[in-house]
C-alpha cells in the first residue's frame, strides 16, 4: 500500500499544475462522498402515546329512543317480547307519570271522549318497549326456600329462564311488549291507567322488605299479591327496572312453602294466593326452582279438597285450614284460580279436581242469580268469585252466569262510601275480572267506574289506601295490600286473555268440568 502511494505521488508531481489540482479535487469529492455514505442518518420522530379518557363510556341507547308506536303498527311483529316492560324512570316509554314523578291528582275520565281512538292510541306512549339490555339483570343463583339448586337441566339453577316465547306465548305473552299495548287499547285502558300501574309498581319496589315481602300483616298473602302485581305487568327476573324486585319476591314466596305442601301458616287464604303467584311465576319463567315448590302446593291443595265435609254440598271446596270439614267460596276461589293458572303454566291437574270445585260452586248458587259464602245466596263479592271461577271452568255460556253478571251490573264503585266497607277492594278485584270476562256491556259499565275511580284515588307517591277511610276494615292490612289489589285491577286489560281467546290458545289445556244444571 505504501509503495502504491509513493508511485502515485511521484506520478502526480510529474504532471502540470492544472492536472495536479484537478486530480486532488476529484479525490477530495470522493472522500466526501465516502464519509457521507458511512454516516447513519436517523430521523427523530415525535413519540406518540395513546391515551384514553378516564370517564365512563357513553350509555347504551335507551328504550325511549325506540318509536313506541312501531309495535302497534307492525302487526307482523315476530321479535323478542321479553325485557324491561316497566321502562326506565325519566321520559318516554314507561316514564315517570308526571314531571314530579306522581300520578295526576286530577283526572278527567275520557271513556266518553268524542275521539276515543285518540285516547286509546295515546296508551302507546307509556308502554314499555322491549329492551335487549334487559338480560343484563343478574338472576338469583342457587337454591332458596330450603331447596338445593339443580346443577343440570333447564334453568341451571337460575330464577327466570325465558318462558314467554314470542307474542302471545305461554298463556301470559299478552302481558309484555306489543301484545300488552294492543290489549290496553282494545279493552279500553288509557294512558292514565298504565301510568298508575307503573307508579304503583315503583312504590312497591321502594317499600319492599329486605326479605322480599311487603308489610307486616299476613306477609304470605301480601307477598304473593305483591309478586302477582309485577307478574301481571309482564315483569320477570330479567326486567330492566323491576328484575331485582321480582327476584326477591319470588325467593320470599317460595320460602313460605313447607315440605308438606302447605304454606307455613297453614292458612288456606294464603295457600291460594301463594299457589296463584307461583303458578304465574313458573308460567313466565319455567324455572325449576319455582316448579318444585309449586308442585308441592298443588299436591297439598288436592289433598285438602278430598277431606270429607260435614255438609255434602261443601264437598269439592276448601276452607280456612287444610283439614276443616267445611267449605267457603272465598277461600275456594283463590285455590281454584291457582290451580287454573298452574295448568296454564304447564302442570298436570286432574280433571276431577276441576269437576268437584265446579260442583261445589253450583251448590251455593242462588236461583235469583248469584253465589253465596257457604250456601245459596246473593253476596256481591261471592257472586264475583263464583262467576269468575265458573267462567274459567268453561261455564261462561251458562244462563246462570248471565243472571249473576246481571246482578253484578247493579253494583256501584264509590270510593268514599263503598257498599261493603269491610272488604271493598277484595270485592272489586274479583268483580273487575268477572266483568272483564263477561265482556260487552258488562265490561263497558264496570270499566267506566273502576278505571277512573282508581286513578283518581291514587296517592301522589303511587300507593293506595283502602276506600272508605277510617271505617274500612281493610286498613288493618296496610297500604301494600290495598296497593296490590288496585294495581291488579288496573292490569286487567292484559293480565288474562278473555275466555273466548284463552280457549283458542294452543298452549292452554282446557279442563273438563261439571255440567251446570
């Protein structure tokens, strides 16, 4: 390398001055290019770090973002019908009744409005539109009421497997979604009646005891009535607003059922109410945790019915306690309705049980047109019980039933001065259902009175006191009792299908009954 360099320098010096400078310039540029090619050029870019706002994610769309009238327009509806039937507080479907969150203190009846269609269509504004987020409500896991939870099978130990499948499903489908909207409009409910129901359910939710019951007096029966009020509005453990309330109520009502098939108090009034509540709960959830105690209740009811009675005309009915040798129409009515609903829910009930119950009711029928308490007479309350039960036992076409309905059409709804101050709401509860099933002029007459009277009488916080003021014998049961019965009266538009529709319903097993003589 040294020799090569010496020769190059010797050669360069032998050249002319111009050539020497030219060669040096070329070598200088080559050197610069070599140096630049050897340097690593790094472009320093600004470092970007992704950052997220610590605030909560935007809430999912609310149910009131949905057109509430769509369900009424789309009669080909085939989507889901389960979910937040109660809506959410605020505005829109199922919203707070007024800006103050109460039912109006002044209410003008609109049954005789010139444009009844407008009044009926307004109902859609308060119908709880189905919410797909309803299933986010956690169901109660495990067993309750002393029963171990199953580890396999339908329900997986949860209260509330979806039992209502599509519009009209399971015999209770008319209580939810578009079917409820259509039933309210068809049977002359109003926007105000549905607001009153929602206000009552919210009051019951706020006043529920920790164990799922309500009040202190007759907790088994009133707990069942409370549960029935939510079920009557289509609420299940999956409901967005009332799911937790329903879950606690189901848990409490199940806990009242003893291993022997009777409620722990052995009071057959409570027995009938609990049977009815769990029948509807099972029909709407198909939960195995509800079915097992319901089956125990049904077995107990059938055993008590077979107890030999002192008076032969009492055979086939029920009285205050399981082993009593007498029968009364009031207790029997609750048991019959419970057994009827159990069959709709899918349980197998012997036809003989219905036949014997129907025979007892005809034994206490008065030829003038009415039913008595323990023998033939014309008590308005017992007539309502007898009419309703016999209609569900397939005697709606009997001339005797029409005669009894004519007697009920003579009754008045007076909140301040009720005819029967002892058990006014009890009677109205049965009369409302009986007249609804009677339909036609019977329902038109009764609906005008009961609907508007109850809406006017509701307190600003959503509850009802017993009618008749301090003189009412029903005050002793507390506001939960009166609130549940009033609420159930205003749910009549969609709680049960009219008889002619129920008989056409494919899922209902029509019971064989005794012949009316």
